[in-house]
């Protein structure tokens, strides 16, 4: 990496280490991009134009990122007096600083490879989000990868590179003055400001292949761009309608035959849900499985036979085979299942400020005397889960509630093994039953998450692999149901089994719809007739559908609907990333993006590819806009909160009959 550049003027001598750094960084960026291209595999077609775009635009973003990365070195070259700079101490400071910087850049490059392997993208909002939870993230890395060996290899590579390129770090200064150096620093500052204002991370997104767009970016730049966009205000960054028009449209979109609006206020979406006849106060156990894609099931083509129990459960359950998740993070699934709301851009409501006392599923159950618990096998401070659930009608139960003398078959940084989580859940169920209370449990699993370690002798697959984790997920759910069958409350318990999100979010399109397809079982042998439900369904519809099966009459501000009440043809779903907001209606996917951009495609539901929908269906665009705009407005302005009148008993209308059949 030795540079052949021979400066002549004192000023060029002084700032020569910047050339060493930019050459090093550009080479690291190119090498990282080459490896990521191979990792993308068939995701990037063998098209020289794609490659040229990825490496050409990528070089431009690397140079922009270099402007920011070089600031510590720039400050050193600018501020250190000449006599110190050219001294032995100054030279070793330059060598040492260069080595530390280079090691950091190599470490970031290696981290990008790991991140891409997990999520199929450069650093994004997920990376920003994870930085808050260093214990879990660092623990996960240590348990998943040979971190010590990797760091040693990176350190060795750093020393070798610095040694062979040391001429580029030669501390030479033929007599520069502070004012002269200040002019260089001022120009650097101006370039920094101009690029920060003029260059956007989205400028690179000009191809029809999401992998190519990602390869064209720069990991460091993308990280800080995601950090800036972590609190996206919908009305500022996205397409909008006049507020009253948006609310009016949403009131039409969420209206179902069994619902009546409580007021004529155009900005009130509160409905009274009416069902004739007595309510069924059955126990409800909702299991949201970590990272469980529908295509893990034999039912959807998997040949590995890693879910034999869940595959067998399909014929015994009300099984929904056309369900789509809200997002690609656990908090998005929790948000959809507890609040029945479309995802808001940036932060999830689970992690947002002022997220207390919202109208939630637990509120409806609690008004009927239920004990509502959120049960998690890890420490619930992660992702703000304990705070969110404990302030929205649930009792938060987590790893801290497992007694010291109780058996834990296995644990890793994310939590205890699923079978131990289910033991904790059964304990909560037993306590509620002893108090003569029906119970609503929302159980969030952890085992199907890297490092994929599971208890010994449970499944034949190799420990530490995704296959083993999925197989163990399947085994532990079957074991949980088997143990529950011995309980006196089993016959009056409904098990609702679904996923928080899919195992992968990567695809060739910005919102690959196949990466949002999740399964849903509703299992209660004494109460639910097995059947296959093939209608398209959103994750936000799960709780309203369960409440419909229970014949609940209640006040609702849910955005989801009882799928058995929603007329055919009105199905929709909300697949989204942290900034791309999707609206799936029939076979058209509308995607709202920052800077008020819009994309509308016809997705391939099998492989996630898509073709533009032409001409654009403006009606669907307005529907998508209304849903997301109203959801964001309601949360921002405190309109999602639970009101005292929400607990008022609703008298069923005798002329209205429930259309749910089971």
C-alpha cells in the first residue's frame, strides 16, 4: 500500500498522511464490496453494468465518507506544532494513530460482512438500534463468532500494512505555519458541510436491484444516515393528504359490518364492535416466535423436515397461510400484535417516547377480568419491552422471574431456552387459574436467533445452526402443548402461534414480499374447528380476529380487522422497513418513501421480485398514504390512548349476527 507520491512543498509534506489514509480506505472499501458481491450470490445478476454502478457509485460514497473519517487525522495535522510533529514522539504518534485508525476501518469492514450475512444489507437502522444494547449485541457476537481469533488476525493485518506502507505516514514538515495549515482545514470544513447538505444516502438507489443499491453505498455513511433518520416525522418526510381527507378515508377503510362509529368526529376512529350472544371468556396464549418464516414449513416447500410438529398441527388448527408481517424487527411484530397498528417510520412505538396507556389488546382482555402477561425469556429491558408492556395493560414477566433454584436447561445472551420460557409461562397460567381468572399470555421466544444454541439431545441437527434452532422451536412448542394438556384449563385455552417477523429481510427489491410471509395457527380442539384460511391477512388482523372468535363486543381503535368480518376483496397488509412503508392490496404493493417518494409494483409472492405497476393506481396510493399518515398522526397527538369510556360494556345489537364460523 506504499504510495509513490513525492510531495515537494512543506504543506504537501505535512498533509501527505491524508493520501495514505484515503488510499487505504478506498482499497478496504473495494475489497469489502467485492466480498459482499460474492455473498449476494444470485441476488446480483452477472451484468457488468450492475458491477460498474456498484463500484463506481460506491467509490464516490467511500470518498464522501472519507471526508468525515479523516477529521481526527486532519485535526492532528493542523494543530500539532512543527517541532512536535517532526520529533520522534510525533512520528510514533502518527504511526500509532494510523494503526488504530486502520484497525478500526478493517474491523468495520469485517463487521459489515457479518451484518450483511445476517440482514442482507449494509449498516442501517438495525445497526443503530443495536448499539443501545451493547451487552446483548457483544454477547451475541462472542457466542456466534470466534471474535478473539478475528481480532488477532485484524491486528496482525494492521501491523503488516502499516509496516509496508510506513513511508506514507512519514512525519515531514519543511516549515509550515499555523495560518497556512488553517486554510487547508477550512477548505476541508467547507467540503464537509457541502457534502453533508448536498449528498443523501438515497442518491445511490437508482437501479431496480436492491442488492446493487446496497453495494453502491458505504457502511459508515449508511450508519450515520440511519442514525439521522431514526426519528422520522411522517408529515415532514412522506407523502400526505389533507388531514381530514386522510381520516375520512381511513374511517371508510377500517369500517366492517359488525362495527359502528361512536361519533361523527371525522378524526375519531373509535368503533363499537357488536357480536350477538354471550362472549367466550376462554384463555388465550399468543406465542410470537422469533424469526419464523413460513417457508421453514414443509407446507411451503421446505425439504429438511425441521418442523414436523408444526406441520402436523396444521390439520388440527385454523391455519392461515397467506399472512404478512408488519416489519423485519421483533418490535414491529410486538407493536402489531399488541396495538394492531401500521408501523410508524423510524422508531417503533414500542421504543418511542410517550408510549404509555395506549389502547391495547390487554385493555380489552383486562376489562373482562383477564390476567394479561407479556412473558419473555430474556431481560425485558432490551428493546424497551418491559416498559412498553407494563405501561399498556400487561404484567411484564421475564428472565428475572425465574427463581435461582429453578431448572434452566440452556441459556445464551438472548435468554433462556424456549422450554424454560414455557415453564415460566405455565407458572403464570397456573397462578391465574388458581385465582379463578382467565388469562391472556403473550409469549415472545428467543431460541431461533443467532447464535442458535439449544439444549443438548433435543434435536438431531447440529447445534449452533439455524436448522437446529428452527427444529428446537418446533420441538419446544409441541412439548409446551403436551405439558399444557395435563392442566385443568387446557380444554378452555386457545393457542395462537405466529411469528414476529421472518428469518431474513434481504431481497432484490426494496420490500421483498416473500420475506414478510409468516404462518398462523389458532388451535383449541374443543372450540376451534380445523380449517384452512387462504385469504390475504395482515399481522394487525390477528388480535381482532381472535377477539371475533371469542365473540367479544368492545370498543376498538385497532386498525386491524376480524378477517371473518372483512368483505372479500378488502384484504390488505403493511409490510415495511424502518423507512419504506408498504401497503399490500390484492396483487399491488405500494411503497411510500422519505422525500415524499413513491414506488408501486406487482410483487412475485414466491421469490420477492417485482415489476412496476403501470399506470400507477392512485387510489391505492391514497389509501396507503391515509393509513400511515393517520397512524403516525394519532400516536404523535395522543389519540391512541385508552379512554375511560373504552371500558364501558357494549350491549350487543340483537339485529346484528356474528358472521364468524368455526
